[in-house]
């Protein structure tokens, strides 16, 4: 039986509000190598693209993350097929 | 518990009447209405557009109401939040809470708004004479929400 802990996973990214405008897209699939499939690893992978990703996701920038519609901290683990939304601090009400 | 995200305006009087209809245990109804201001951060607001995260928004609001029900002795709660493009003086959000006595109703209503302001996935974008800009979150909203947490105990 293959060890699924180290398999690559694909998540579905959703970008909202000002981040959607900055990144120029509403979302995209992203494949992460299995060794570290945390939210932090995903953000690091996106940051490496540079450009608006490097700028908006730089350390210290306030970005909120929701996995399958629930807010999570950056140490949260990701699973294959998860919907991961990135957005600025909310401003409703 | 009722949570609605909609583009249409709401009639607060009718919603409140429906909320407490048939429940004579209710001795207190506390409500909050948020409306669009015409000036924000020194710029005149021409329109305000509210974006949300379909799929998460209702769920997030329901979780906030569920949290209020565990913290406060309330009978029922209602949250209606509009999305889409609004104009100054338009209504944005209605929060209403029923309970036996006013203390719980006031506190629960405030709690619901403090948590909605920091946890519900909505974002505002203003158009002004100078162009369009996204509204920044306020530190005061985070501080208000944090006041509902128990103070940390020093070791």
C-alpha cells in the first residue's frame, strides 16, 4: 500500500476581494509536493512566484485563510481536494 | 435562528415582528442596523459594493449566532446582511435578538456585531470622486471582538 502521507496533493485556490484583483484571477488549482502540505507551505509556494504574489503574501501582510469554508491558522494541514480561500481581513457589517 | 445574505433591502419592523411572533416569553428585543455613510476616511462615498464568499458566508454567520446562543441566554436571533452595490444612507445589515430580559439581548446583539465585523467573509469597496478603493479593516474592530475573550491568566 503506497504511503499516502508523502503523495502530492492538489488544492483549489479561491482569491477574494482585493487579492483577486492583485493576482488577476479568481482562483486556480495548485499541486503541492506531499512532504509539507500545510497552509504555510502553500503560501510559501505562492510567494516564490514573485510579482503580486510575493508582495501580497509577504511575511507581515495580513492575509486570512479559509479551508473548506472555515478560517484556519497557517499551521493547518491540507488534504487533496481542499478548497483554500485567501482574502484580506474582512470588512462587513 | 435566521441568517440571510441578500441583495434586496429589508424591512426591519417586519423582520422583528416575525422574529418574536408567537413567543410571549420574549421580554426584550435588541436590534442593530448598519447603514452606508456618505464620508469615510476623508473621502465622499458615491457607492459602496459588498462582496462576499458564497458557500462560506451563511455558514460563518450561523456559526457566530450559534456561538452567541452558547454565551447568552437568548431565545432567537436574526442576521440579514446585504451584498451588491449600495448608496449612502442605504441599510447594510440587521441584527436582532430576543430574550426574557434586556441585559442578555443587548450583550448578544453587540457580540454578534463584533464577531460579524471580524469573522464574516464580506469586503467593502467604495467608489469616491477620486476612484474606487477597498475599505481597510479597522484595529478597533479586532479590539472589540477581543474584549469578548476571557482575559489570559498570567502564569
